[in-house]
C-alpha cells in the first residue's frame, strides 16, 4: 500500500496531531459495465453520508453534551437516520441538511481539462533579449467536486467519465 500525505495537514513533513503519516488504501477494480460502476460509486457515496451523519451526532454528544464515547455509542445504538437528524436538531440546533456537501457527500475526484497560465520568456530571432509573455496551456488535472453522484444529473454533466475512449 502506498502512503499518501496531505501537505495541508503537515508541518515539517509530519502530520499535525497524528503519531503516523495519514494514508489510504487504493485499489483498482474493473467492473463489467458502466451501470455496475455507477451503482458501486453511488453505494460509496451513500455510505459516506451514513458514516458522516453518525459521526456528526456522535461527536456532538461527546463534545457538547459531555457524554463519554461509550455513552454516545450506546445512545446511538439502533437509531435510524431520522432519529440522528432529530437529535442534531432538537439538542444541538443543527440541521444536517445545511451541513456542507463536502461532508454529506464526500469528495469526488474527476479528471478535468484546466487552463493554466504561466509566464514564459520568449526570444525572437531579431532580438537579443527575451520578452516575457503569458502563455495559457490546457492540462488535465484531478479536480475535487462536492456533489451528488447518485442521480443522473452528475453523469449527464460529465459523460466523458463513462466514455469507452477515456
């Protein structure tokens, strides 16, 4: 497993507040068709939502109500999403639907063409000194999106993801 660390969370190469570098387990899976891929990604986003809702309520109970982690876990045992939403709203005045999409839906990374402006020194044949010029070039880069991928709107907006030639 390759280890990946975010420089935004680091100071002098060490992850802030962590004993070890942060990492993730990346895998490559080949699915038989686009519908199976869409179903899998939809399931992952729904799972992200379920986990985040649980964690939002859990940590509100621990940090704001003073419950121990064991007490918070016992309180949430057997609750449904509606129960968790009610706890957040009635006890902490938090409307979960108003939480940023980044937390509710997770982060979707897609390859997108991005215009990149750089300054280059260009020397013309008749001149001794170069001139600095702004040059725009198109690169394909991973771009983070915070959106719903379960519905059809995302796939209609980004049909290139499922193109056979991509």
